[in-house]
C-alpha cells in the first residue's frame, strides 16, 4: 500500500499489459475446464480487471500513461480507461522554445524515424527548416587522446614485443584497440590448446627423465575435452610422437649439443617512461668454444611459413630480426656468434593432392628448418653436417666450385650488423610513436594485399575507408638496410 502523500507513476497502461488478458489457448481449453475444476478465461480476465481496479483505486496520487507506438509495433490504450471513465490529458503542444541543444537532438531523432520508418510528424519540418545538424556525416578519423593522461595510465613498465610492434606496423589503430583499450577477447579454443601443448612438450622432450605419456596426460587434464576433440587427439598424439622422433634424428646432424627452450629476454629501452622490449624464443641451439658462443635461433610454427624479411623495410615480417636484436643486446651469451635464424613447422598438414613424392618424404621436408644461415661455411658445417646437400635446412646446398645454391638463403656478417641496427632503430622510433599516442587508422596494403584488415577483429570499430589505406610497394631485396632507412 502507498501513503496519501506518495506519488505513483504507472507506465505502459496498454491493452493486454494492464490488465493482463488471458487467452483460451492452453492445452485444457474453456470447453472442458468445468470437467477438471479450472477457471475459464472469461472469469480470469474479469478477476484481473477487478484486482487491478481495486489496487489503483487505493492510490491517492496516481498518474497513468500509455504508449501508442514503438519503432517496431503499435499499441492500444487499456480498456480500463473507458470502463472507469478516466480522463485523458493530452500534453501541451510542443513550442520548441525550451532548448536549442534539445531541439537538435529531437531533429536527429525525427530524421531517424523518417528515413528508417517513413514516419513524419508536424514538428519535423519546423526543426529541419530552423536547424542544420551534421546528420549522417560520421567521420572515422582518430581524434587523439590526452597524452599526459595516457602516459600516466600506462602499465609500469610498458611492455612491447614483436607481436605488439607488428600490430602497430600493420595498423596503429589496431594496436590502440588491442593494447591500450584492451578490447581483444581471449578465446580458449582447441587449436590454441593444441599449440600450447606442442610448445610445452617440445620444451622438455630432451630432458633425461622425460616421460612422454606422463607429460601428455598431465597436460590433457587441464582441459575438459569433447568427444570430437578426443577423436582428433588420436592422430595428434601420433603426430607429436613422430615429431619428437624426427627432432631427435635431426639432432644427430648437428654439433650444437646444448639448447635453451622458451627463453624469455627483456631489453630496457631508454625512453621518457619505463619501457621494456620483450620476447620469448622457442629454441636456441648453441655450442661454446672458449669464450665464444655459436648460436642458432628457431621459432616453431603451426601453419604456413613465409621466410621473406624484405618487408621489414616497413616494419613487417620482423620476427627473426627481432630475435637477433634480443640476443645481441642481452646478456644471454657473453660473445654470441651467429649461425642461423629459422622457422620450423611442428604440425604436419597431410597432403590432399597427388604427388610423385611419398608421404614420408613430404613429411621430412615439412619439418626442415626454413630461414637464413651464416655464409661462413666453417661455422655452418658444425651446425649442419649435411649443409652441402642439406637434410636439415630447406633449400640449402653448397659446392666448392659454385658456392651456395640458387635457393640457399645466407647472411654475411656485414648484413647481420645492418639487420640488427635497422631493427634497433625501428623499435626505438615506433616506441616513440606509441608513447606519443599516434594511433591513426592506417592499415597497410603490401604488394596489393591488405594485410592489416584480413583477419582483424575490430572492423566494426574503425569503419576503415579507402582513403585510410597506406599502399606499400613490394620489396625484393635488402638494399635499404643501412642506407635509405
């Protein structure tokens, strides 16, 4: 109950809402309700009306309102209005003289109703004649953020990596959404689960006391699997065992008898706020000779591998150069000497085409290292004893007469230095841009392909236009290193 000085506002005083009207649509209809001692629909509706009438009549200060339409439906006023002879009070005519801002908002609303639903009332023409508003003229340009507030709210220290830097280079606004606003939704899907399992097993498989079945089952216990996933794991487990066997056979080809797995490296950058550039290298193979450490970097991949580093001119495809930078400027090794930077595929995609090669040969080639090796054969020979016709590095071949084969990818010491210095300079410059909050919508189109938007989750936020795209010419060599850039 309500006291005499309380005011009660009842919204939605419409037919079938207040009072709630029952319909004869139940499984037991009115024709047989007498036989089962149930109330008929007419009685229920009469009772609902009487109950509502009683409740409303006991409220001293009562205001009832109803609606006639919504964007998608029409409504009727409650039948109780006529039954009780209630007076309908219509609102005063809108004089449109209360607020210019409110009138502009009203104009936008009425234009929506007109363009979307064809509804036009008397005030639309008056408002449209009197006001000019930027209706339907949305601009997607990034207007910037307060730099002091932005820097104050950065995490301490700010951590950058190859992944975040690559996102920024593909599109600065993508970085802003993912790493500043943090709107990326994490999905714990099965492929990610399998990828993590592979990395975990490959991190520990070379240990003396490694028990595959124990580690495999321990990892599976971290997730509740569906029947479909359990069936897929039958082949995945078989492939993983074969991968481990292949990696052990490859180890027989190399003189690099020591390795670091999942090695995390941090480099502090000299900036106006605390910034750390970080990276985790899947595998570092090395051997020590007096004070020198000869090293090879390997990054595991589960999909298509593109070894081209020429796009690094624009800050793209820089994962392997970034790893070189991390080794060079960290204290992992006192005197590191480069041997190679490679990707290695760890998932075998079974061929669906007819091939002259048998499946075992395709499998073997699929797991070979892909990337760049030193052009110093005295160093390379210790890492890959078969380098003259390599069984370890894809496309690697060498003869005394002709040197390295046409498709062999090698790096000289001079080029190595230029790669590292270019990477250092690029990381520093892009870090400055990030700290200056330069987050324009600028998706890169490299060699005619929009690489920024292809798999972007944030297309509904940026409203990218053709004019926003930045077209980059294909780069065919590394002549820009140490010079143009």
